[in-house]
C-alpha cells in the first residue's frame, strides 16, 4: 500500500508547518527522541501513488497518512491502519518553536524554586513574584537569571492590602516564558497552585540546591524565630510540608480548622543524615501520549490516485505529523 503522507497533509518543520509536497532535501523537521524534541534533516524525498489512505483521529488532532505509515507507540511502531485503540507519541506542535532553556543546577536554582513555591505565580506563559520586600525581589530576579539565563528585573508596583484596606507599594519580577512556566509546573507535579503543588523533589539533587530552596521558601513564607536556630516554614498545603519534613528529619503535625501549618527546620538538620540525593530531569519533558479514537479508510474513488510523500532523515529517522511521531520503515 505504500508509506507516506498525502500532498496537503502538514508536517512540523523547524521553520513552521509544511505541506508534505513542499518538503525538500535539506529541510529540517521536528522529531521526538525519548521525552524531548529534537531536529532532524531530510536527506531524500520519495513519492508513490496510492488508491487509499487512512484518517487517524486522536484526542489531540486528526491527520491523514498511508495505511502502512509507521506511527510511534509505547510498545514500538505500528502501521496507521492498526493504530485504533492505541496511544501515539505526541507533543504540542504550537510549542515547538519556542525558546528552550538550559537550567543550571545549584543554589540559585534551588532559591528560584523555593521562592516560587512560597510567593510566586505561574501563569500560562509567565512566572512572576510580587512582594513588599525589595531585597527578596532582587534575590529572586538574580537567581532566576543565574539559573535559566533569562533577563529579569524589578518593577515598582502597588497592590491592594486586605488588612490595611488600601494599596501598598511593592516590587514585581515577571518573566514571560511558556517553557519556564511549564518547567515550574513539571517540578511541582503539574499544578502550581500553592494549595495543590507538590514538594519539588528536583531540589534534592544536591545539598547546595536544597539549601537554596530552603532559603527561598523562608524568604517568602517563613521566618527565623528569635528563640532558636531554625527556619520556620508556613503553609496551608499539608501534603507539601508532609513530604518536606522527612528530608530534614523533622516531625510535622498539621494544624486543624483550616489554619496554616508550621514546619520547624533546625539549622542542625544536616547532622541527622536524613538528606538523600535524588536524580531528576532538569529539562522539560516535552513528550506525551495521544489516544487514537478512530482510524477511517478513505479511497480515491473515481478521481486520480493520492500522491504520497515519504522522507529519509538524518540523524533521527522520525518526524512529527501534527505533533504525532511517525517514521519510515526500517
């Protein structure tokens, strides 16, 4: 039956979407290599005539391909005609052309996460911090730049105070980056809301990063008591503090009646031997799965046959069709 895509089906090129018939040798296409996106180059284009194609409908998008076209699944490669009921490797095509960040681990990275978990806001395509303390805002901006390379600066703002019943001066740090916003959500379990976020275990990669996290969180939702050498962290997210407590070898008893709970982190916590380094991805996991809901056969009928375009690529053999991973036969 042949392999390939009909002429008007789009593929995800590095320069933007391309119809299959417009792809030439030398074009760069997006592909998936494990959990991250990569670029691959077309080395040859082949065409073949066919009387049938299939329309593959997933819970993400729909695309058309030859019945024998190979598609990526968790169990390997399957023909498009046999894909119904499976899931396909997929990534959000509209996010392919955004700038990717290289995250630098260390104290600044930990501080960035700690401050964000306590007082930060993660939007659809931005990360921000609005606080009254200029020094805190300045440290957050410096750590954000050091950890991600993104430029960050302070802005003087005003915001309403429920206690004072008037606007009060403050400082804002706001960086527009959907990649960073997605990273922050990934680190805290997918939901960055302060009452639903998980403890970001990525900060457990080393002691320096974790110390940065503790300092950042303390500057936001914590303080140092005058009566003991310790940090006192405050949060209404019981699950967050419950997961953090064993890392510092502390006891944690949640408060009832909806009151914010406290976790005491003694300065002597390293001597307890409770810290165990863990390995976690620093970069964004860009791959996901798309469920195939229907595969429908389409014939050319009495009209002229379909022209199918297929590609040889290097160094990666796969390419993306509306975000779905496809490849040529071995």
